[in-house]
């Protein structure tokens, strides 16, 4: 039986599409969005169940996180992948899937965490950026790093051009890491993750 992977999205779903295209040792059991995201259409086109859990329907973030956890848990995933999901997950969600939630971030963590990693890296004047796949904890992009790939920053780069090149690398890196996670038993020792 292939491993079951739930995917969380907020936008167009290009990272989701890379996971759909790479399915081998895993199957995507559900795609959940926090708003009416275009990526839900990608999932529906691939006959993957979808759901939407909108924060505005709940009195606070913990209740929303708990409802999100209920929705995801109903599909019995082995792993949860945050693929362009633009919300911070609280312990109300994370405690349901201990050390089984991963995220792809468009910067070389621990530098430039948060929603504007590409913009922040450019503003700082870095010569190299990239992407990071990491385990999710209750912080903002602070979980243990699983894998990273670098992307050179060109003098001509603006936020869009750099982000586009980083996405191209993410589309390869995230599915590769998910494949490794579902076929091997990762060992987490503090901040180190061994595959």
C-alpha cells in the first residue's frame, strides 16, 4: 500500500501539481485549502478529494487549527505536506501529526523565514538563495531542516524572477523529499533529520 499524504494549500497549487506528477510510493489522499484556492481545481482534475477549512468561520486560530486537524485526520494520512500553505499551524493541529508535517519554504532557512522570504533575501543583498524542506513546529519556519537546494541570485533579479527560479527547484526538491520520507523511517535527533 502506498503511503497516504495530505496536502495543504493556499494558492495556485503548482507545488501540489509537482507532488501529483511525482506520485509513486505515496498517494495524495486529500487536498485541504484555507480559502477558495485555484489548486483545489488541480486536485479535482486528478480525482483527489478536496476540502476547505476557512479561518474566518472560527472564533480563534486554535479552533480553526483543531477543525483543520479533524478534516485532515478523517483521511488517515501518514504525512501532511504544507505546499504553499500560508498559515501558521498551532499545536492544536501539529499534536495530531507529531513530526509528520513538512513544509517547503522559498529561502535557505534559518535565514529569511516567514511569508516574504524571497523579498527579504533580495533586500538583504544575498548572492545565493534557494529553498528548504523542513519539519513543521509551532514557530514560523523554525522546524528541523530535512533538505535544501541553492539558487544563485542574479544582478537582474527582482522578486518575481528569483521566486520563479526558486519554484522550479522546489518542484523537484519537495516530491523527492516526500518520496524519501514515505519509503524510509526518518530519524529526528534534535535539529538533525536523517533519512
